[in-house]
C-alpha cells in the first residue's frame, strides 16, 4: 500500500508506471491525518500545502532510500508549520 502511494507522486527513477488508483487512498489517509491535528476550517489548506510541497520535490522524494518516510516527514512538518 505504501509503495502505491509513493508511485502516485510521479515517475520514479526507474520510470515505473504511475498508479492513479493510489491517489484516492493516499488522499483519504492524508486528510484524516491532518483533520485530526488541525482545526476544521484550516485542514484543507494544510492538505493543499502538503500536496504542493510533495509535488514540487517529487524527484527528491522518489530518490531517497525510503520515499514514504520522507513524505511522512513533509506531512508532519507541514502540520507543525501550521501552528507557527
């Protein structure tokens, strides 16, 4: 499951096919995570910021040893940044 979410970010270095079916599951989990940590009126903004950061740096995310761990760090940092 985690590999599918990472593959949804875009082509990985070995040019694997993007799995579009991974997006709904990834977005659902992301929205639940953020909604549990950010006030209701702001969680959609934070989700949007997270998706933007991940897409802007997708090559860096995909090239790391554990791309899903890097994405989780981006997500956690974005939630923390919301409270700064």
